[in-house]
C-alpha cells in the first residue's frame, strides 16, 4: 500500500511516499531554517505563509522521486495536530483536496504518533510490544508506553519547555545560532567537563517521570550574567558541554526510572529531533547494553527531525488497525483535542 504523506506542522514543508509503513519511496523536505535563523526562532505567521509556495512543488517532487503519479497512490495522509495552526492548515487543506479530487482515502495522523512510528522507516526488524518511547523534540517531550498499535499511555512529560526547546534556547544564549540542537551539540563536542560551569539537573531526584527544562535555561542565563564577555567566549565549548550534559542526564535518568517502574518492557525507542544527538544516543546505548534492553532509534538521522515519511508510516498502521474507518473517509472532522493519548482514545 502506497501512502502519500504530508507534514507541515511547524517550519518544514514535507511530502513522502511510503509503502507498507516501512519502505520510503521518497521523502522530500523544504526547510525554512534559513528564514527563521534571521529571527533566532520560528515566527508562526511567517512559517504559515512560507508553506504556501512550497507545498505543491514538494508534493510533485515526492511523486517524481517515487516514480509514481497520484493515480498510483492508495491513500493520502497528513499531520493533523499538534503544531502551529496556520502551518497545519496548509497541509490539511492540500491533503483533503487531493483526497477529494483523486477519490482516495484520507488518513489524519497525530504528529507525535508520526515520531513514534519513525523507527519503522527503512527497518526490516520485527518491533515488539510493549515498548517505551522517549519522544523529544522542539514541540514535545514525552515518555510513552505503547502497549499495542495506538494503544498508549503517556507516563511522563516535561512540565514546561521540551528538551529541544532547551537546546534551542541554550544555543541562543550562547550565541551559537539556529537551529540550536545541532549547533550546541557540535560546540559541546569540543568542550570538557569544567566544575566552574556546573549547572543543575532539574527534577532529577523527583520520584516521578515528569521533567522540567525551563529552569536549566534560566540557570545558564544567570551563570552567563556573572561572567565577563571574554570569559564566555573563551569557555563557550565547556559551557555548551555542561548544558548538553545536564539535558542528557535528565532524559536518560527518567528513561532509566521508567524501566524500573515498568520492568516487563524490554524494547526502548528514542525518537524526535533530539534523538539525533550523539551524546544522548551513546549514553543510552551503554545503559541498554548493560541492562539487556533493545534500544532503537530512527535508522536514518533525517527521520529524527520532522519529515513526512514518519506520517506515512503511522498512517499505514492506523489504516491496518481501522480499515473501515478510512475506506470512505475523504473529509476532515474537527477534533476537540490535540492530546496524543486522547486523540487515539476518543475517535476510534
Ligand atoms: O522533531 P523536530 O524536527 O520538530 C518538532 O517536532 O519539534 O525537532 C526539532 C528539535 C529542535 O529543538 C532541535 O534543536 C532539536 O530537535 N535537535 C537536536 C539535534 N538535532 C535537532 N537537539 C539536540 N541535538 C541534535 N543533534
Ligand atoms: Zn516533530
């Protein structure tokens, strides 16, 4: 089954053709990163407008690379929520229109479910249930217990900023540019642990699985305010190293705690933009090996950050679980919630 998938929830206009949830026939992304670098972050109004000229060429390119036409597509999927409203609407309206005109089923997908299914892309492995998924990016930061397809429970989440936001804001304070995650990671790689710049690990000793990252950014701000400009620039890499270490420590400690609370889970996934971070991957890999856990990330780094292929993967498994729901569906209905757990509980 070939699904044409569209993703436009934030600042990436993306389209992909995915076969049977795993085989990526094409995955095209038009990024607005350069545009938002000028403002140091995404301006929602600017992002929404920018999707308009990009969406049709991106879809055409995805079809071309997959060497198919719309007639060969079995269904159209799109990222329905959460995200920036104006941005989401561009993808939603385009998908609905193609579905209507071409008489193809329409499959709305929760954006975070797309991340949860990104591990299937290009993979031939049998993935097992239950699995614990740490999904961390700019827009979300959750620990998900996936008992079966779309049968899930959010067992922990950030109470304020996501880890991706923390990377972006920290990079901005350090003058490292946008997007912050990759910039901060590459500075941190050159830095060393320096006790002079130690930062807190928020909620590390809290017994629950919730997290918090807003205080870390403030702690960095206060630290920088106490330093001379020359001291900051001379120690930029050590500062980035410590800041990244604090985020990685919190994320890995919460995942470890989750496995202690749910010891029957043997399969762990790390997904979302922050799962591209090598320090986090290495730390979790060492722990998983020691504990005999199956740890998986998206096979290709390009499936960590926002892309449409992951929407095509989730859509396929939604189709397989609820075929009768999608067979005749070519219209979007308004959903009262963008909460991941409720999204799949309420409507199916
Ligand atoms: O999944 P994604 O593309 O968008 C959302 O759904 O939010 O994630 C983007 C986030 C940004 O905050 C970015 O700084 C972060 O992922 N990110 C990283 C890395 N690459 C992207 N964070 C840490 N290390 C990276 N290598
Ligand atoms: Zn995302």
